[in-house]
C-alpha cells in the first residue's frame, strides 16, 4: 500500500508542477505571480519531477513550437510521424536537449517571457542531483515494497516528466473526440480528465491556448482549474483572463 500511495503522490504532484507551472504559467502566461511565488513553484516543479526535471525555458519553447506547428514536421512532439511512442519521445528529447544546450537555433518569437533561474538549474539539471533522486526512489522501494512487481513502477519514477508528456502528446493527438475544427489532429481523450489533470483536453486547448480552463463544455472537467481559481482568490496568482 505504501508503494502505491507513493507512486500516486509522485504522479500527481509532478504532473501538477508540469501543467500548472511549466505549461500554464511558463509557456502560456495564463496568470501572473510575484517573484517569490515564481521561485517557489520553480523549485516545487523541480523537486516533484526529481530525476526527470524539465527546464522551464526549454519546456516553454518546445510547447510554443508545438502550438505554432501542431502536427506538422516542425512540431517537436507530434505522434503522426512515428510508429510508436518511444521513437516520438526520443525525437522530443533530441530537440529539447538542442534547445536547452543551445545547439538548435530558436526563433525569437518563442524565446522570451518565461522564468529563468540559472542557479537553481545548475543544481536541478546536474546528473549527481538526478542520481540522488533516483537512488532515493530505489531506497524507498527497498524498505516498503512487498511484492516484486512493485519494482516495475520504478522506471516511471525515473522518467516521470517525459512519461507525462508522452501520454499527453500521443493520446491527445490520436484518440478521442473533437469540439473544434482545428487544422491539426488534436483531440479530447477524456471527458473527466483526472488521469492527466486536464492535459488530455488537447482539442479544447489548441482551440484557445490562453484559456486557463481546459474544459470547454459543461460536461467536461479540468481538475486544475478550481485550484487556479482558489490561488487567484487568495492572491497567490492573478489570472490574466477568465
């Protein structure tokens, strides 16, 4: 039971850091926040992702490219040019590393207006730090795992951030229904998207990328939006629009 609780907590806390901070804030600027809260959530996203830490600048640039070139050859993570998800993940990793390390030239329109904390990145992105997180997952499993099959969850812990991205970009552009006739293949995979905290409302999101609520119909539900409304109400963030 302890392993399953740990896995679920890691899954959703890491996913929240990605959808709330990296996606809705860093990439889209759906809301604003003070520098203190910006740094807090920057560190929160890092710690929750742990060994699979994703740099906010690189994430924001790739996501903006994804919207601008959705499901074309310039899209860094469309499923429509790959036979299976792992090849798509490796392609995305190659572009991410190129953007992050400066070996790929980035269009100026994508490369601005996102949080940058080099001192935190130097620690978070270092291999010793990633290794410490990975070892901590293994140690937890060593003390609390009761069955051999529970260890099969460890690779997901190691690659939590990329796994979330792969699910969203593969399923969200292949399976589901469409509310809007966009020029790409974006789809809404789930009606009540608790699995990916609203990220699988891809068709809704591609139709109106700056909208903080990824649900579009009364019968759809984005579980992160009420949290955003609460944080806006108590003054942690300020929504740009409703």
